[in-house]
């Protein structure tokens, strides 16, 4: 007998082939499901960290399922600062350009004495030979999440499931499973690896039994969003400005057509007193007095942490972003560090799942990221916070002079900017085997 494409076969072989085809139709290949799950990564959390990991993995052809507690992306304004290397790392996925279009460039930032206006101004352009984005970008983290989601939804390798509350994870030698609740039903999905990017209250971290080691700063801070042209009233103001004032401090962070004012508590008032509309209005009037009340568009209270887990990997389960570490927001390193986690881990998973690298390579994720988070993110953010919370005028004056000297010396400024823009930490991590 001759097949259509010209090859002769005997009847016995043809009969065998027909029988195999028949049985595969009646009894589908049992291993196909295992083959699929063994090439799928399950991610808890559809914030910037989880979606960044999903984008990197899916771009390499790896199947990804993302589970998000909420029914849609949260319009979360918390993080607004993106550092140069983060924009460099996100550029290949086509989202940096979207963020630049919707954000505000900060070619410099400053530490300022209010109301005198004395300041140290840090010129980010000194990094022009080290990055394609020699500036800070002020852009709400939701813009990044939405840009990533828009692209992920066009990729057949990705499933993003909202309203799916991850409860726990389990694992064995060949795979890992995520159990989640959706519309009152409990479901379990199995994959090859699990990434816990589900935030500070991470169910994945709790399921692993890992302690969140560290402490919470004692004060409660406030973020007031106002539409007021501070730049027209405070001479030489940068789009990111950390400011000392008598008895306290505040920060001014510009985002598109609004300013976010970080109001830090005064020592002589309780938090309840400082949360009143009258106290918030007084704090804003202290920055720029005006005859009419400020219109506060949004107000959020938060506590700052310095916490970290002891392990970033437990078998087939990994932690990234706020699920693994929390830090003071002063300096804008927390979210950036989480994105760096996600892309570092994704690179290693791609090497293992697509390029035949040994699974032991995945241990390098913790070796590279945990020391950098501890030494270059948490420690730097703590130092930033301590400097701005200093109340002694003489110590403030000495600190300002030292910072002005750094800004006036290009070599010192360059080294300082490598650290504060997170480039040094990434280079340090890259050297770890």
C-alpha cells in the first residue's frame, strides 16, 4: 500500500498505526497533563512584581497562570518612583515607553531645608553612560501593572485569573500546587514552580511557614494628594523633594498633574490628632500658606516596615517583592527591588525550563537578591529615613553641608548616584555565583 506522500508500508504496519491512533482517541495520552503542568509557572499576585515575572516568562514561551485576590487591578498609588535600571530592565517588554509617556521625568531630586530653600540637588544625568534612562520617573505603579496586563492578555501562554484568593501551596519532587478560593469554591492547580508575589500579607509565605523578620517603625505616616502648584511657590523645587521643617519633615512627590505630600508625624501630637482634617490642613498650610483651604483629593495612612524573610526559595516555591521584604519608602527602593527580584528569578527559571540549565541554578536567586535587599535596599532606605527624621538643627545642618559637598564633586556625586539609583546593588548581585 502507498501512502499519499509516496512511502510504501506493509498492511501490518498500517493496521498497527490505525490501532494506535484509535486508542489515543479513546484513551488520550495520560502524560500530556503532566507534561503541561511541568512546564507551567504559577504566580500568586497580579501586582507589578507578579506581572513582571509573568511577562518575562511568557516572552520566553513559558506558560504562566497568575492568581489575584481582587476582582481587578487595584488602583494603588503607593509607589511612584522608578529608578533608571528598572526602566532599562522593563524596556524589552515595551512597557517603559508607556510609563514615560504617562509619567513625569525627574532629571534631579533634592534634600531641602524649609522654608529657607537651602538644598542639595542630585543630578541623575551623571549616570548617562550607565543607563538608557538617566532620570527618575514619577509614575503610579498602577500604570506599570496595567501596561503589563494589557500585553499579557494578548499572549496565549498566559492566564490571569482575578477573584482567585490563594490560600496555600504544596509541593513534591516533580511539581508544586496552588490552592485558591474563587466564588466560594476551592480549587487546586498544579504546575512546575510557584512564585509568591502576593504582597506583605502573602499567603504563600505563610503557607511556607517563613517568619517575616524585622520591625515596624513606630509612627504612622500620611500621604495627601493635592492639586496645587507647589513648583510655582517654592523656588528651585525638584519633582522629588525631601524636606526638613521645624520639628519634623515632609516630602513632595510630583505625579502628572498632582502632588503627593508625605506628612510625617510630629512628636508632640498623637496619631489620632494628626489624622484630623484640621491637622492635615495645618501641615499643608505650613508648606505654602494660602488664603483658601487645600483640596485633598486622596488621603492614605500607612506604617513603614523593615522586614525580610530568611529564605527566598523553599523547594519549588519562591518569594519576591513585598512577600519577601518590606522597607521604608524613603528613596523609592521597595517596588523597584521587587521588580528586580521578579526579573532575576524569571531569568533563572527560563534557563532551567528552556535552556537545560541545572535546577541548582535557582539557588543563585536567593544568593544574589537577599544580600542586596538587606545591604543596599533596607539599609539604604533606613539611612534615608533616619536622616530626614533627624530633629537636631545642628546635625541637620552638618548633614546638608555634607550632601552639598557630594553634589559639588562630580566623582563623589557619580558614586552616590550609583548607590541611590540602585545600579551598584544590581552590579553587586551580578557578581554572585
